[in-house]
C-alpha cells in the first residue's frame, strides 16, 4: 500500500510530466488560455493515460520483452519483440484517443469544438507516449502499479495545465511588458512553476533512512568519545607509574 501511495504522489509532484520532463508542452501551451478548456483536455489526458499505461504494461509483460512469449511454450521463450514497442504503444494510444473523441463529440459538442484539433492530437502527445515508455523503463512490477502510475501522471499533467490556465486568465488583465505578452510570459511562469515543483523533490526521499543514519552517527560519536576518554586515563596512569 505504501508503494502505491509513494508512486502516486511522486508521479504528480516530483516526476510531473510538464514541470519535470517538459512533455506535452504543445497542448499545454495551446489549450491553456481558458480554464474550462484546460479542464476538459486535462480530464481526457487522465483517462487516456489511465487506460493506455496498464494496457501497454500487459503488452510489454506478455508480448514485447525478452522471454515474454514463454507462456506460449518453451520454443517461444527466446523471442524478443521489444522492437515493436513504439508501434504497439502508439496503436493503443490512438485507439483510446479515438474513443475519447467520439465520447466528447457525442456528449459535449461545445468542449469538442473548443478543443479543436488538439483533441485528436492527444494521440501524438509526447506526454501520453512518455507515460508508457517511463512505465517500461522503470520496470513497474504489477498491473495495479501501472494503473496507479497512469492515473497519477495524468493528474500531474492536469494540475499543470489547470494552474497555467488560471494564471493566464488573470494575466490577461495585468500590465505585462509588450515583448513578453503571450507565450513569452507563459514560458517564464512555467519555468518558475517548475522550480517550485522541484521543492517537492525531498518529500518522499530520505525520510526513512534519516533517523537510522542519525542514530548510527550518534553511536559512532559516543564510541569515539569513550575511546578518547580511555586513552587519556591510560596516559595519566602511565605517567603516574613513571613518576613513582
């Protein structure tokens, strides 16, 4: 359970798709002019990541990686289809994006029109493919952890685009210098937010080992003091013996 909680918060705050790896910046910048539009696209990204990362985990475990086909029989144990990872991952993502596009067009035409070309472009959003590739490179062990990672990564991207959309709506009424208006000030704010998110780096690292290390350091110092005291006492005893 602790592993799930740690992965969840780490994926949102520490390994944020936008502020840590700067993935999905095209949609992040283009669809963040209004909060309502940003919320719609962010929800779509959460759904696509939540579905595609576990599905691609299954593909990686039982089809793509070296020896993954051993479940078909011993003669298939030496097959390695990892060179098909990009093709199959993108195919899975494109399928889910098409499903999202159909649902949004059916139930929310206004949101569908406001998102425009950027809704089908989720299929080639590097943040979506990055979620599956990071899952593969980090060797996530279980399907539950893969689903957790997909949802958390989507939430992290959602929070990023929601935050910048809210700020851009307020900045519209601010006195921004002419050369920085538009994308200029947006990039600056994104960089500052990324620096702010870096402060979460120590949130889930080092906490468990710190008390143990402190105890070991204290015990070592006590032992050094004891040895030094014994050495002084031996020196005093030796000097007294010589004087006698």
